[in-house]
């Protein structure tokens, strides 16, 4: 671009001469590409994993809810390219960073992917580019971590190039919301950057919510996830209490949610999964410690939610004991290793900790998941290779217990209960099963 003014940049968005680069071709990056291509933009996807690039260029998807037909449509329109060559980062006019932001072993933020990506961008950053961080992180990351790296080549943020933060709001597997249908919060380091980023997203998604700066946008994303984490912790804690009182927590929630105001239903489970809720709240508790303060609600919610896998294993031991069987030596099939129903995403799934805890107690484990064919390798867990099992009547009958960890719609719960000796249900998935209810134990 010949000029670095925000007016010229906005014009390039309006006439679709602006090209968009997405760094990180996963559950956030691919839906974003789809939204921008459908809005008429040309897109280049970047990823350090060359196998992902090769797959996309061949018209093949590796994410269930982004089908091959969608990738092939991008290629047919000649609006899409993909590359593992980070020297090409100078080509697009926009760079959207959608890389992981996990926690390290001390549960502190691990920004190594963001830092590495920014270092790659800095090597070829040119005047007039817009760089937007979408990865969830703690407030001040964009300004204090990202901008200094981008400026290391001599260009000045807000003057020579534009910088903004717009947190991802993906909900994999939810057919009611696509990337294009979810409003985007946008914060930036200055007014020109905000104008450019707002115009960009406004051309591709349902709405834009501009805020005063990057820090507000970063904090808003963390708040969204803390809200869910705290409320899920509340119902998880109530579940353990109501179990002791022989009260069905699911009946309690169903009754409470009939109130048309002042209550939103959250549901218990075997633990938290996905990239957001198990991780993002701890960004803010870490930042609080850095400020000499504490985030007691966040820490307490984390403590309650992290205890749920151990609670499920403890209850599993109690249920098996009713049949005079210990966990040691019992055959247990876990239904679902994806972190939520009807997706193939196993990031941070509580199933991994459940499997590890059951293995430590001597269980003979198998799993079945219609969306995950083999147990993925996951850092922090030492688990054997496993393949998803077909839930035949013979297989189910051979198990001492079936543990429902993920309530996939594809599971035939009537069939499962009919042919199983014991069904341990952590998701209320068997609520509609009529025959064989004496075999079901809710947990």
C-alpha cells in the first residue's frame, strides 16, 4: 500500500483490495478464513505445521465442523492460499494471530506461541499492515508484549503500522453461531488502529463492538470465560453436596431455570475442557499476583473444577463396590474424549485426567468416541495408545462399567444402557432412557 493512513486502509477494505492473513489454522483460524472469504476477501493461511497446509491445499479439512466442501469452495473461488513459509508474512495487508496461549507447568501464562509469531512478523513487517491478536490472554499483552517485538525492526506501531486486539469467540460444534454471526469486540493502541480493525471486522462479521483500548478488549474476553468458570464451579460444588443428600442436581437446575429472570442455567460435569474455561481465568489470577493482589473467586472456582475428575473416580469406586468390584482389574469403557458434545476437539478434555486416574488405580480401560478415532497424544498425560471401540452389544456386556464423560448425540443411550452392567453418567445423558434405569448411576 502506498499510504499508511487509516482512510486509505479503510478504503481498501471497502473495495476488497485488502488481503487477509490468518496465522494459526485451527479451531479459530479456519472459521475466520471462511468468514472473510465469504465477505469477498482473499486470504492466506499460515501455520508452522506443514501437514495442515498440505491438507488444506488439497481441499481436505482436519476439523469436523469445517467440511472438505468448504475448503474446496475457497480454492475454487481462488480466494485462498496457505503456507508454512513465514517469510511470506509481508504479503497480506492484515495479519490475524490465532495461536495457542496455554498455561505452563506452574499454571502461569505461556505466551511462547504469541512471542514466536510476533518475532516472525517483525522480520518482514512493512508499513501499512494491520496486526491483530485474537488469542485469549491477560490485559496488557498486546501493548507490553506484542508491540515491542513488532517495533524491533524500526517501524512504529500506530504510525507505520496498525495494532489491535479482538478476542476470538468461537464455539465449536454450536450450529447456531458461526464466526460471521458473532459480534466482535475490538480494542486498539490508537484511534487509527481502531478505525482500521473495526472496518475490517465490520465487513465480515455480524457486528463490531469498539472499546477504548486493547486492555478493555483483553479483559472482556477473560471476563467472559471467568463468568462461565465460576458458575460451572458453583453447580459442580452443589452436585457434590446434593449427592450426599440424595438430591438430583439436574432436577434442581431444571426447576430453577423455569424462572424467567435472574437465573441462567449452568451444568455440572466431570471437569472442564476446551482451550478457554480451564485456562483463561488463570491469566487474570496470575496478573493479580503480579499486582500484589488476589483473585479469590477465580482461584476457588479453579480449585473446585480441578477436583471434579478425582470426585468422579471416587464415585466410580463407590458404584463398582455395589457390585463387589474394585476399580483395580475392572473393565471400564469411557464414552467420549472430546471436551464437549458433538465435536472432535479434545483440547484440555477432562477425559484425559479421568483416564490417567483410573489407570493409576488399575482399571482396564477402553474408550469410544464417534468423533475421535484414536486417543491423541497430550502433554502432561502419560496414556497408552487406544483406538475408539464400536459399542456392540457384546462389547458393552464385556465391560464392568461404562463411564459417560462426553454426551455426544451420536451415542445410542438406550442401546448402551440395555447392554451394559453399570452406566456412570456425568452429563445426565441418560435422562430419557426408560428401560434399565436401575443400572444408571449419576455422578
